C-alpha cells in the first residue's frame, strides 16, 4: 500500500474543476494506493522521464513515485497537459 500526497499545485488544479470531474479525479487518485498494481498508469518519456500519468476521461493525473509514496504533481485536461 502506497501513501498518496497531492502537491499544492495539484490541489489547486483539482479545485478549479467542476464537481463531477473532481470526484472522478479523486476516485482515480485513490486507485494509486495500490501502486504498482494500478491499471492504466503509463510512464512518460522525454523531459518527463521518471513521471507517470493516469488517464480518466479527458483528464490526466501526473505523478511520480518515491519509495512507498506517490506524489501527485499535476491534474489537468489533456489539451494543455503536456505543455
């Protein structure tokens, strides 16, 4: 079981989302407790190597893992997510 930590930026980004999408995002984040047995998590490449992303609908959750802790760094819509 992993510990989930949302950064201040991720919390701010989630708070700006509509309530229904925010609830879906938080359900996806809760799945990260089972790391590394999380379906749909993919490693990122290029300048984001070492990071992972989890997709839920049109939204993405970017995180990285350090030991038994999963740090959620960004939450956003796929159109602007990788900029």
